[in-house]
C-alpha cells in the first residue's frame, strides 16, 4: 500500500493526501516533521536527504517533493481528470502547481509563521505586514486568471487546483486584512465545499 510520510498540518502533505482521497487511492499516513519529529533520523534521511515532507513510498519506489508526488500519482491513477490528457490544460495545471510552490508558499510564509507559529511577544509586525502585501499581490494574479475560467487551469478541476488551495485557505482564515478578490473567493468556496478538502485542510485548521 502507498505510504505518505509527513505531518498532517503541512500544506504540502495535504496536497498529496487530498489527491489520494479524492481518487479513492488507499494509503497509510504517518505524521513526521514539526512537532512529530523524525525527519532527521538515519532511516528518514535515507529516503529524503532534504529532511522535508512529504515523502511517498509506492511499492518500494521512493519520491519526495510535493508537486512530483501529486503529479506521479495523478498520472497513474487519475488520467483524464486530475491529470489532464490535453497537453495545454496539463501544462497550465503544472504551471499553477509550480506557482503555488515557488511563489505563493514563500510569499505567505512570513505571514503564516509570524501570526500562527510565533508567540505574540516575538512577532515582527513590519515583516508580517510586508509579507501580507506580497501574499496579496500574488493572489491578485490568481484572481485575474480565475476571472477567465471556473478552475485555475480550465473548466474542470485538476491537479493545478490542488497546488494553491491550502495556501489560499490560509489567506481566508488568518487574522489579516484582505482585499476583495471575488474570483478567488468564488473558487476558494468551491474548494471548501469539497468534503475531502474540508477533512484534509479545513478541519486540521491553522497550525
């Protein structure tokens, strides 16, 4: 059975678990990293030298980096849906997964870490404010594209929506000022209405 290693509070682990549950792919989940520890053990380093999560093990095949994990699983188990067969739609989906990991995640980091994972007396208000502005600017890009299609890569939900959704959840639920991004909000509401997204992301909460 597929193994998914990584703490349930990680947005990147949530992406992998979300896909698995949407497509009904059985898997075993083990919490590792953060408060659970375990990513600096010799056993884990032999699997993933970066000490990060997630890592998946599929019948002996080891893979890390969340986007690679999602794309690998979707290409095998969800061709034609989460893994689009149309090359242009698939390319767009991959673009938004990369945007989420390379741009959106770093942009939201100072805000999320500052407000959620830092004690109030240790917070850097200026860094949080600057991070919020950068995070908002990146989401404005998503809002513009979502004004052209129902989902981020086209008319149907794909792996491209999996990439940014956990970070957008944090935008709408952190105690921050938010611009009015109607297309982003409409899209996010459609993600939040999915039972699996609620289970894997919303019910876990901001941790």
